[in-house]
């Protein structure tokens, strides 16, 4: 299924190649992002940045953001789990 199921939920496990940065995006859902392996920089559309490590969770709703895999100073893969709730 797509990233949105009306009145439902979606769970996605995503593997990031070294030093990969997602595009800036925004979800109208409640978006839980959990760092499973590695280290990521969460970059908000306001310019605010947070370093997220294994076990850290971000909770967002309608916030413009992107993710940058900085695991091993950008030399190693990383993994995140997302739970999207409508």
C-alpha cells in the first residue's frame, strides 16, 4: 500500500545507504520515526536540527522535515522504522 491508508496505519522499515539524505517532505498523519540502527540528523523546515541515535523516537504531525544518515560519519548504512497513523 501507499504511505497513507485513510483511518488506518502503515509501518515501514527503511534501510538508508551511507550519507543518504531524504527529500524535504511533510505528512498530515501522526508520524513516529524510530532509529533502529545508526545515527541520523533530523532537519526541520525551520532549520532546526536534531541528532537521533539508536532507540530515539521522533513524533511529528504536518512538520516539513528530512532525514540524513550520518552513521559512521556518513560511511555506514542506517535503518529506521516508521509508524504512520491517520
